[in-house]
């Protein structure tokens, strides 16, 4: 005995709905896997960004320290230059005085 046409139609529609739901479930599973994979990639990239940011901060500190050292060395050079200039001036004064003494004889 075959089912009535309405029941057969409903059974076919039910089968189509079940197949469609199974397909949609498979798609959702695939998309969930893709999302997890992408999230892992994003997390790795965020970790790299964080590490690079730390390195940049460390380099900035190093550069600041070096710049401060250069400024200190420049100040020391200026001080030594002034001291040398003063010594040369004093030597010139002594030479000039000796010259005058020699000429004055």
C-alpha cells in the first residue's frame, strides 16, 4: 500500500529539510573551524606585534641613553676646548712677555 499523495509530499519535503539542515550544519562546522584558525592567526600576529612593540620601546630607551651620553660628551668636549683655549692663551701671554723681556734688553 502506497502512502497518500499528501503524505508522500510531506515526507519528501521533510527529507529535503533534513538534508538542507545537515548541509547547513556542515557549513556551520566548516565556518567555525575557519574562524578558530583565523583567531589563532590573529592571536599569533597580536603576540608578534606585542613583542615588536617591546623591542621598539627597548630600542627607544637605548637611543635615549646614547643621546644623553652624546650630550654629556659634547659638554665635556666644550669644557676641554675652553680649557685648552685658556692654556694656549696663557702660553701666548707668557711667550709675549718673554718676547718683550728679550726685546727690552
